[in-house]
C-alpha cells in the first residue's frame, strides 16, 4: 500500500531508532534531559531565536502560543482554512477563551489590506484584536509557501497595530527547501514560531516552539498546565535531532515527487490537477462527478493500492514524504489511472 494521506505517516528509520535507543535522558520537567535541551537549543539556533521548547504536538505548539499572547475575550486573526480553525477541535476558544476572526486567503495566503481591515480599534464594544497567526506552508492551500515579502507586509500591519505574531510553521522546512530562504529569515518577524518534527521531517512525535527567553519561560509553565510536561523525553528528542540533521536537505526530493505525481494525475481523464500550483510536498486535485462519489473514489484508490485523503466533495489531497520513493510515485500514478477509469 502506498500511503499518501499525510506526511505524518512516516515511520522512524533503523538509524533514527538507533539514535533513540542510545539517547542520554533525564527528567525534562526538572530541565535535566540533556537530549531535550540539545534539541531545544538546536531549534532555537536554526530559527534564529533565543530558546526552544519541545512539545508533544503541533496543536499544543499553536495552543500554548495562543494562550501566551492573549487574554480571554481577545480576538485572534487567522486564515479561514487554517489548521487552527479546521483541525484543532475548537481549542483556541475552549482553552484560551478567545474569539477567532477568519479571513480567506489566496490558496491560504492572506493579503495585508484584508488583515488591516479587520483589526478593531479600541472601543468598549469590541474585542481587542491582539494576535495574528500565519501558517507556513499552508496546508489546506495545498502546501503553499508564504512569500517572505508578503509575510513582511502582514507583520508590519500587525506590529503597527500592536498585535503579537505567531507562525504555525508545521512545515516551515518545506518552505525553506522550496525557496532556499533560511528558517531564521522566515521566523524573524514572529514572536513565536512552532514547527513539527513528526511531519515531513520523519520523527515519530514532537514539535518545537521557539521564541525569546522570557516567552519560552512562560511557555514552559503553560506546557505544564496544559499537561504537556514530559519526563525522559530525550528518547523522542533524539529522533528530532536525527531528523534535523538528516532529513532537512532531502525535502526537495519530496517536492520533486509531488510535482511528478501532479503531472501524472493531470493526464488522467476526468482529473483536474494543476502542476503549476504544486510548490512543496502536496498535490490537490478534483475528480469528475461521473467517476463516482467521494467515498467510492477513495475506495477505488484503496483497492488499486494507494491511500489518500479527501478534502471536500471529490476533492483530494496527496502528500509525498520520506517513506515514498520515486518508483512508488510512478506506481501511484498507474494506480490512480486505474482507480479513476470510468469502466
Ligand atoms: C499537522 C499540523 C499541525 C499540528 O498537528 P499535530 O497533529 O498536532 O502535530 C499544525 N499546523 C499545521 C498547518 C499542520 O499541518
């Protein structure tokens, strides 16, 4: 089975498991796990910030950051199809008591004038707008890269209105691989940045938040309150260190695979897919209604030997990753052609 549902499905390689098995550990709640400390320092250096914090998931990275930057009743600006809106179980409102204002972007990318238009001016009637969250790369946009110039336009507007800035950089390193712009340059305008080790970087568990020393100290306390304090987490951090050392440079391979697959998909009769829109490791496509319902199409693919996710009515997403080879991509192309044949 070729699993293209997400880049979260990767399994640790024997070499990564080896690194995990030999990790030096301690109690990280006491700050005594040398491997966690090393990972946090590595992340901070890579992203050009003072310090890092290892957290169990990307959702926790976002939610601790939202809690840090806001007070109950505040308003947070997010993109309408962002992960925070769609896939975090309403946690920003339940855990931080904030109101989310959504603005739609072009394939997930917001425009500065649209953000400016919704920032509220102080008034006893209005919720104070205190935070802007961006997503790099944009998942539902199809792995879209936020251009650095657009980030600067948005963060300038936010700053001049006193907003804090958080980057959900779950796939930040895919943007780095796609553009050659450094993670530090992308992270620089933000107060907090989170990124996932458990996505394209191929680690089994974990995300990091990076920021300045004062904010990381507060986030460390919030992580404990949210139940994310881990003990001998160096076993997991070792996988993260391995991933940062060995799996960053290879991300361009995933991007080439996604591009190749988008070309194969675009040639299948009844499939609408634009290879030009493929910027990183995701491909979005639509299938003609005559070929079946969404569920039927998904099960045809499964029968043909390939797994993928639906993201709407007859709309699908495939994601390339570490555990998918160039040959797998050619096979997947043939499997999709079979699954989407009208006979
Ligand atoms: C996957 C993802 C997250 C975090 O998800 P977890 O499953 O909690 O690790 C956050 N933001 C984006 C954009 C994501 O794709």
